[in-house]
C-alpha cells in the first residue's frame, strides 16, 4: 500500500494545543485549573503517540512545565506580609499564553492582508473550491473523535494485528455510507472495542480519502465531523464523447476493361470512325 499523504491543519506548537484546550473548556486564561489542563494535555499526547504521530520535543517540554506548575500548586505557599499575595506558580504560563495570543493575532492580521492583496502579485495560481477539499476540518476535531473512541475501548495486551485488517474497516465505512447522505465520524468508531480497531478505522478513513471515495468535513469549529460519499464524476454524453468525423469520400469504381473487338468511339467532327 502506498504511503498516505494527507495535509491537515495541525497544532502549531504546545501553546496552540494549550489554547485549544482552554477555549474548548471555556476557561479563564488568568485562572487556569492546572490539574484539569495537565490531565487533558497529557491525554492528547497519548493519543498522538498511539496514532504514530511525531511528538516534537517542545510538546514534552510543555508537559514537564505543566507538571512542575501542578507540583508547585500543591506545595504550601511561602509566608508573605499581611495583605499581600505570594507569587502565583501559573504566572509564567499565563505570560507565555498572553505573548502567544499577541503573535497569533498578528499572524491573523498578516494572513488577512495576504488574502486581500495576493491577487496583485500572483496570477494563474490555482484556487480550489470546497468540492475539491476531500479533508476539510481542524486536526483537533479528528483528535477529539479518536480520543473519545479510545475512552470507550477495553484495555488489552498482546492483540494480534491480523485481527484488524484495514480492508475490513474500509468495507465497514463503505457499508455504513450505503444509502445515506452522510454519517458521523463517531459512528465509525462506535462498534470498536479495541484500540487497534480504532486505529485501523482511522487509517481506513485516510485511505478512502486518498482514493477520493469519501469527503470528511466540519461545518464550523467545535462541531461534529461528518463523512460524505464523494460526488460521482460528471458523465460525458455519448454525442460529445464520440469524435465527429466527416464521412469518407466515395471513391468512383474503376473502369472495366474495354474488350478488343469493341467499336471505336466516333469522332463528332469528321463523322468518321477513328
């Protein structure tokens, strides 16, 4: 099987993942429940590792930072003067998130300017419509669905990979889509009781996207992920498909051989035979 080359909107770094978790849970950046965020952050790293996604060192550094802040929150606060508050262990983390937000807003502004003025500098660049986007969603939405599926699975060890052929999961997704306009991504993982089965479904999903048999999209941020059957290619009419060729020119039949004893043609001027 050829390698699958699918481009998704990935997390740009550990702060991007952290901001996603804060917004997803409607948390205050200045009052972060560090225990909850640390647990969710580490669970996301586990999902990324289970899917064999490369986890950069900076993600692990952030995990260590969260663990350090969590440990400091559990220690007794140092004695301070009356009416004063001691340093908040989360202060460094808040400063990092504030700076990240500023750069994120500046990046959005630059992207908006690029989208506005790009046509003044480039011509003939391809523009893809929504119908051409066979995988159009945030990477975090895909991770959330896999994470929910992992939480429903049973812990197991020594599972034989041959029990989960990718072809069976491809056929399963195609069977679920039969006669339907769309199905939820969670429905694909619903019947899986083993983690390896969830991972196999995930790979089957990407394989069908690669083959352009399905489309996976998300209407808005933080909404459900839907799977659609890919639109059938437009049929070409037979009249247009067949090349119109002019009819072949009729070739006159060759003259028959003149017998030797046939009378000679008469000369119209002299009235005598030639």
